[in-house]
């Protein structure tokens, strides 16, 4: 029996000719239904490219990606994507942003059922008091909650999260981490989280998988996370196994980081230029100042 999500020898390049760069090479991954997987890695290693391939936003050059045994050939409502930049329409309210997505996925749903459906997921992310507010009236954390509610309201088979908390301050990020863990337990969705925060991966995921540095990045070792759920951040931080897990993953990342390859090592000779100071020429030849 095939896995819920499966990537088989997936590779992806960008550019043409001598400027062509292999971003990902021979990516193999299996994810079971209901699993929470965290992919961690360095900036520029290809994490967003990986999530875009699974979302169907771009196509692999080699290999195949299967969801429930069927090839992914483009975007679809079976995959909900949560981006770092929220991607909300500024002229719509909280309910309007969620409602627009629901109408696209469930066109036959009655207006009353759709309103109840939308409000259910807005309540799930604790945003019901802001139901009629526009994105400009919300904090960054609240906007990200809208993105989560919108993705969940589409009832996808799998939730893809591309560093969704990276732009938030530490306190808001910590709060939303616990909200995401709670929502995952309630919704039972399969989740693939892209993050550069090892602690975040350990807190939320069943498995943490490092992505080796690019170009030609590939997945590294699997690190199973054995903490019981629900997880409490303070309790986990005090657990000696947390430090053990964190040190193991960080040591592995540091080791593979030693072998990072610069994608383009072309050197350019730049001219030496003196800064232009407004009025400098006039001052230079001013006989009254003798400058």
C-alpha cells in the first residue's frame, strides 16, 4: 500500500544553459495520513521550492509526486497552502477572505451553510471578535490566523505551511505555535511544515527532517520526535530529552553545513568609484576658501 504523500526521486532546476542551477536532487519522502512533518534547513536550500512542488505550483524536472497514489500535476483544493506573507485580499474582511475560498471549493453550499462553515473555522483560530475587520486592522499574528482558517475551511487532504510564523515576533510566534498544535490535534489533518527553527519543528512535529544545503539539495536523516501530546512548551523545554533532540539535529545541520556549495562562484571586477558629493566641484574651485 502506498503512502499518503510520496515523493519519488524528485529533482528541480531553474535557469538555462550555463546559468542552470539544480536546486533539488533526488528528493525521496513518504508521509502517512495524519502525520505532522517538519522540514528544516538553511536559507536558500530549496525549502520553498519543495513546498511549491507539492502544492503543484511548479512541476519537477524528474521524478513524481503522489497524493493518495495519484500524481500531482497542478494546484488543487486537496492541498491547502499557508504562506509567510498571509496572502489576504485587503478589501475583504476576515470572514470575506475565508468565504471567498470556501465558495471556490464548495460552489453548491447554501449561503447559510457557508456562513456557518466560515464562522466555525474563524472561531477555531480564536478570531470571531474580528469577524468583520479588514486585514489592515489586524496584527501580523491575527492575519496569519486568517490564513490558517482559510486553508482549513477548504477542507484539504494535506496542509502545506511555508515558514508561516517566520515574520512574527517571538511572543506571537510562540502563541501561534501552540494554536497550530491544538488545531492539528482537532482537525487530524496531514501537515508538512517548512521552517528554519529547529525548536519549532521539535515542538510541533512527529518527525523532523533536515534538508541538506543546495544546490542539488536532498533530504537528510529522519529525526523521530517522541514527546506525548498535547505538548506544552515550558514542559518540553525542561525535559532533558528536548536538549538531546535539539543538539542531535543542530549538530547534524552544522555538519552538513560544512559542505555548502556556492551555486555561482563567478567573480566580477567592479570599478573603483568616488562618491559624488553635491556642490563639491564648486567648493573645490572656490578661490575665496582656497579649497
